[in-house]
C-alpha cells in the first residue's frame, strides 16, 4: 500500500490544499450566509470525494486496500450533493451533515493510517487528520447552537489544520523509503 500511496502523493496533497483553501475562504468571509457556507462545504466535500475515489481507483489492483478511500469518496460526494440539493438547510442541519461527514471520513483516514503503520514511519500525520476530523464532528454534535459566524471561524481553522496535516503526510511519503526506521 505504501508504494501506491507514494505514487499518488499528489492526490493527497491536492486534498490538503483544497482543505486549506476552503479554510482560508471561511476565515476571510465569516459573515457569509448559511447558503454560501452550504455551497462552500458542498464544493469542498465533492472535490475531496472525487480525489478520494481517484486514490481508491488507483489502489483497486490491491484487493482490500482501496475500499476505505472509495467509501470516503462516495460519502463525501453524497454529502456535497445533499448540500447543493437542499441549500435551505438550517444551521443545525448543516452542522449535523458536516459533523457526520467529519466523523466518517476521520474513521476512514485512521483505518488507512493503521494499515500504513507497518510500512512507513510517522504515518501519524494521516492519523492526526482522521482524529481531528472525528473530534470536529463530535464537537458539532455536542454544541449545535453555535452561531453562523463562529461556525465559519471554527470550520476555517479546522480545515486549515486538517489540510496542513494531509499536506504534511503527502510531503512525507513523496520521497520516503518504504522501510520503517
């Protein structure tokens, strides 16, 4: 799996870069309406899902190693489309959609990090991405009453940290020897 991830490091980097860009946009315009936030989230989730599916397709020659990325990609696209189809979602509904997406993709990323543990050191960058995603999702479920401006700031900060962790992971595997140590 390491060799496949290493060959496709740029897809992971694009996912990270899109998360950072999404985060910056959320911080620049914190007063956006829920509709605009829905559009930003929907676009990001679809782009992230497409790249995750691309990674899965490139891993398809390995029997069981591609499915977490495929599931993550399909769920990301579905949640992105939900955001576009029902743009009038309330802030609470949006929180739950984002929270569920964050938890599910976080679990998939931690599963991938665990699989990589035997072939690469410092796979924890991917694990941190997953853990941050799960924590973010749980926070959204516990504190759904946050205002739209606070939500935009928290989403922006999360996306930048999450994207930076993915970019760090992509950079780390780009030129690494597959032997741990």
